[in-house]
């Protein structure tokens, strides 16, 4: 079992796992139902993480990283052919890890369960490999380099050495005899000089100088080339027959191929589940519209949590895609309302002070459409200029609730870092409250009866005018479609990527190869590929901005 994370983290090993030769020390040994386990402290050095993963897993195994950070563990696991799951509470960390994985290129290692891998294994080991069909199963591992352990026993028991010696002996012996005949000498194998000219300069060779001709030199050269070739074959045979140690950090690489990250998904705890409309939910909507809905729980679920949110909201403000649209509060004061927790005052573009009602969602839970509607009615009755609903998660049905009459409704997603109330410093520099507006999406029906989705942009609240304006697709990092939404789980069936800068150039540079630009344009697009009508009668579109915030919009078709 392996768990590698941020400084420091812990790796637990069952007692039959090998010890890691790091310059750290073992912590206390504990006994569990799985046997004796040890906990080892590991810092987030990429080389340390790489050695941990290699020594405790096999290709195809699953690596769990409960503290993602910058995604080093996931990147290393992807590089070495391991499956991985990485977790973090920060959307910034997940966005960083996602970008790091998608923009990297990895070496392509020869699989043991492949035709090329079997050929390489036969070449390295000298053992005939099976010729059956291959399936490219990564769990059978790679073809690794190996370090031989040569012993006198392995040499003595190697019968192939005698076969090689006999095969070469007839050739070399005839060459030796002919050399002795030409020079009238009695050289044994170990006596034949390596350098003929140097031997002729000695006292013994000087008397034979007149006998040396082109034929003698050719025979001498052929004998030494054959002798060296015989020794190389014997050495190779000894290396093949010797016990070997697999070098698991040095698999054979196919230089002719470039590998990128395999398919992966980024999941979240956002409320993708949509409850079908029933009498009780309709009654809640009606009561909220009439002002008869009572808050449950209270408008500020926990007094310390609510006060902490207001303190950070007062200093950090509410961020949007562009800095000029950030709402900076002059003051944030508690408000004695049923749903509204506070009143925030800010200046518009002309310097006039405006008032915003602030709704704080539950610390652990989802803010529903009914609660936002009830708070919007209360804010409208109190003559507020805007409603800012702050929550960790919003109900999917609330995605299109942007206005109640003249009252603008802003849904500010709170950073999960706010759960760390005691440890989070109130510096006012973090993006703790981020507004992600309503995506402007069009459904297009093709001539063949299929559907296409076109994303036009996102609606942005302009604090200088108090109006909601339409923005282009530059604020969208990625958008996904579930073309057969079942109201319970969101499955990414179409994925597209946008942004201010076309990433084709940077991807091409990272891969150092030509990319099919036409194929890439089908991904870098604001219009989806055609797809058939869903059997469920619904599709869902998820849009993600550059802050990592997401909004889900459901369409009935």
C-alpha cells in the first residue's frame, strides 16, 4: 500500500517489502490484521517518489495520492505505466496537475506482451519467445535491462561454451597450421603474436622476415579476427546463462514513438445529481417566491463559520475572470434577515455606493435553488442592488438563476480552503470567492436530425454598471458534454478546450512532432461534433473556467 503526498507524507510497507535505501529513518513499527507494517517518512522529491513507486508497485497497479499538490506522484505514475488517483481540496492544485499531465510527453517503453517486446526480450535474454498473439497487456510489464551476476558455477555449467568453441576451432586451427607452414614455426594459439610487425623486430622474428608476404599477413589477420569473434560469442553466452537482476528503472524504450498522457477524468464533489421535480420541491419553490419559506438550517449555519466567511469576504472581495470586475467591499456588516447574513457595500464605476445582500450557504452541503430564490426575494424587499450567494456547492438546477426582477444574483463559489478556519491566514490575496456566471449555450439541430452544442461565452456581472454583460469564450478553459445525462452522474462523452491562446503551438513544441491540426481543431472548438438524440431526453453541459470553477447546465431535448 502506498500513499505519497506533500511534506512530509508517509509510505506504509508490509514486512516482506524491501527496505528503501534512503537517508531517512523508520518510524514506529505497528502490527495490524495485515501483519507487521512500517511507516516511512518521504519528502516530495520527484526522484524519491519515483523510487517509491517503482519499488512498491508493478506496471498497471493503482497509486493513490491523497494530497495532490503539483501532481508529481500522478506524473511519475503516468510515466511508469501505473494507474493513479490523486486528490486535493484545492481546485488550483488540481488545475495545475491537470495542465502538467496534459502538456507532458512520456517515453514509450516496450511492453513484454507485444511483438516488438518479445523480439527485444529474445535478443536480450537469448531465450526463444512464444509466437502467439499479443494483447498489449501492461500488467505483464516492460522489457527491462538487466545486470548479470557471473559466477564460476554458471560458466562451468554452460554447455553452449563447448559448442561455440568446437564451431570456431576448426576454422582457427586450419589458419594456425597454415601460418606455421608459411613461417616454418610451431606457434600454439597463445603464442601467435598480436602485432606481426612488432614480432618481426624481435630477435626471434627477424630471421623470419623474408618469409612474410601478403598471404601470411592475411592469414594472421583472419586468425585474430576469428579469435576475437569467438571470445565475444563466449562472453555473450556467459552473460545470457548467468543469473541476472532486472533493472526496473531502466526499461527498453522505443525511440520512434512519442507518448502522451492516457485518458483521465477530473471528478469533483459538485452536485451533479438532479432530483426530479416532485410536489415537495414545487411547494418549496412556491413558498420561496411568496416569502413564506423559513430557513433550515439558519441563515448562518455555524456562528464561527459564518463570521469567518464574512471576515474573509470583507478583505478578499469577490473575484471574476478579469481583475477590473472584482468587487471590493467598503464594509461588510451583519444583517438581521431570515436568509441574508450580511450587507456588503461597494462602489460602482461612477463612485456611487451600492448595497449587496450576502447569503452564506451551509458549511457541509449544497445551496439549493429554493434557498437562493427565498434570499433573492428578501434582498429585493430590502432594496438591495444585488444578491451574492456564497457556497461551496450549488444545486445544478440553480445554474440559470441569474436575476429576480431587477435584482442581479451572483453565485460565488467558495474555496475549500475556507474549511481550514483556524489555520487560514486572512491576507485578502487568495481567490476565496469566485463568481462563475451563466454559460451562454445554444442547441443546434443538424439536417440529419442530430444535435450540436455551441458555447457562445459566459455572462459576467459588471460591478461598475450593475448589469450582466456577455463575454466571449476566452474565459472558458474547457467544456464537456454528457450526451445522455441520467440525472445522477455526469459522464464526459465530449471534451473541448478553449482559451485566449490556441494551445496547438505549445502542444506541438512539447511533443516535438507534427500534430494533425485538423484533428486538433475538433477539440479546440466552441462547437461540438454532432451526436444523436439522448435516450434519456436530457443532455448536460459542464463549463470550467481558468480558476477551476465549474457550472453545470441541463437541457431537455
